[in-house]
C-alpha cells in the first residue's frame, strides 16, 4: 500500500547544493525571489508531474545505490518518475527562507521539489529542514512518547482494532483511490 505523506520543509532560496540539503557543497547561486514570485511558483508546483529524484538518494541504479555512485564521482542520474503534490502551502517567507507544508504521493522527494521550486522562481534552492508530519492516516500529532507508560498501555490495548479501522478508512478515501486507480493489487 503506497501511503501519501505530509511534510513541513524549510527551503533556502538562492543556493543549490549537490545533495539538495545543508550537508552538500554549493553548486549554484542565484537571486532570492520576491514573495509574489514564490507564491505563484508554489501554486504551479501542485498536481501530477514528473520529478527527477536527487542524485544523492537510496534509489538503485544498475544494482547500486545512487548516493554510493555519486560519492564515488560516477555520473548516474535517476530516472524521472510520476509524482503527485496534492497540496502545497506557504507557511512563512522570510527571505531567503521559506517554510512550506506539502501533501504528496509515495515516491515524492521533497528535496527535488524544493530544487524545482527554485528553478520555477528563476533561481535555485535546497532543503534546510524537513519534518514528516503524517503518513497515510497516521499523524505526528497523535504520536505517543515512548516514556509515557500510561499512554503506551492505552495505545497497546486499542492498537490492532484502531489500526485496521484507520487503514480501512484510508483505503476508502478519495485521495488513495485516485492515486491508485490504475494499479492492480
């Protein structure tokens, strides 16, 4: 079952790194766009589209992880694949940093989405922070701390029944059905 996900990402506009995150080396610099340009680009970056995954990713290319090849200096580009961005919302913009909430399909790379957002703005970008807030019907807002014994005991009693109910409800949701309409299970 390919579950969609939600993220909150902080994006640094005007700089691109080879890893599309703060760990990489700067490979490009550019202007920092104004708020109108950014908002328009975010609106255009929703829907179904082709996305090229980052070179530094865990995808396999000829039996090797893409990041392993990239670290050895071997040029191997992952193939573009179809992804869906169900929603993208600008939460904050304090140039050069933007915070965006994304609801995306399985297989979406937020680092690549940020890179492409920069290109759409006529510049470049990389992700400085990334937090997954939801996967399928499971939200971080409902997470239980591992040191909270009372919550864990209550969670364990209801877990199996609740899990089946939530996955069934999610399976019947319109987003899941649209996303998987052409797949054979």
